[in-house]
């Protein structure tokens, strides 16, 4: 598209185009036809090169040898093998997240338990002045979800969890792919913090905990408050789930 736009501009401004084979005038039909064919051939060549590179990555991923950025708690050893982080404090923080989620049942409750006890969680910034450094701070909801949703922490190698698409104006967007559409899933290829069965159980629990927003989500976990139909009542106009708000009336919580 950019090439043909360039040819149009050159034709309007009487600009010649030069390559190793000769000089072309985009204002002339034969020269413009030849330039269009060369552009198409170049596009096809780029497509073939990209397909070969992508095929090489996929073949390496199928063998479990593709080096991918690891989540917190895992590192590469000198032989490029994935091992648990030797820092026992980091290992303890990851295991505590999984144990707390198993006990409380929700990601929000896990965050609340960490903050109530004054516990910290490690992170390594990917950019900025502290890039790559080990920092400790309060655990937030997004960190819990990243830990629970990452199959690498269950000792599995997965390729194809995300898909990148290019928009009309050239911008790229990344979206998550459903687990049944992952291109490569190799279980028990390295040490992990939980088993694969426990990882799948966590995914199902997170799905059950999600607020009902679509046809595949029809329930939510029991929550505090005296209301009986919290999360069950649908709006008669838009069809979305209605939430419950409470106010204090004396010593009691009253829904409104």
C-alpha cells in the first residue's frame, strides 16, 4: 500500500525512481506497471522470509528449546535450563500466593491477606532506571492473576498464549488466546511451584469467580452482606448483572 502511494506521489511530482536495473518514470504506464510488479515480488519475498522465521520459532518451541522471558520465580541456569530462583525468599513468596489462593478462593482475598499481614511480593521492572533489579512491594490484584494464569510456574512450556494483530493505521494490539488454542503445550518439562492438575483447578476456580458478563459465566462466589440475590439479578433493559451496594443503618448493613 505504501509503495503504490509512493508511486502515485512520484507520478504527480514528475519524480524518477532509480534502482540497480535502471531509471523509471512512474508517470509512464509501462514503467509504473513494472514498478508495481517489483513491489509485489518484494512483498512476496518478505512474506516467505517471515514464514520461514515463524516456522523456525515454532519448531524450536515444539522441542521446548525456545528461550522466552520467564515469570518471577524462575530463571535460566548457565546451561539454559529453567530452574527455580535460588532466592528462598522469592520461592516462599510464590508458594504463599498459591497457598493463600487455595485457602481464600479469590485473587482479591489473596491480596487482602498479604496486606493484612504486611507481606511483600518481588518484582523486576522491565524498563526504567531500576530495570532488572529485584524490588519488593505490596502485592496487587494484577500480580496475583499473572501468577495464577502463568503455566510456566506449573512446570509447563507453552507457546501461543498471545496473538498480535496489526490495525489499519499500523498499530498493533495483543490479545490472549484460549488455552485450547495454544500452539504448543509441554507439561512437566522443568521444575514448578504447583502441579498441572492444580494449575487447571485454579483456572476453573478463577473462571467461576468471575462476575457473570457472558453466556459462559453464570455464577459468582458467595460474598459478604445480607442480600440474598447478589450477583443473580439481571437488568431488564441491558441484560447485565446488577451489583449490590450497602449503607450503614445503625449497626446493620442495608442493601440499596
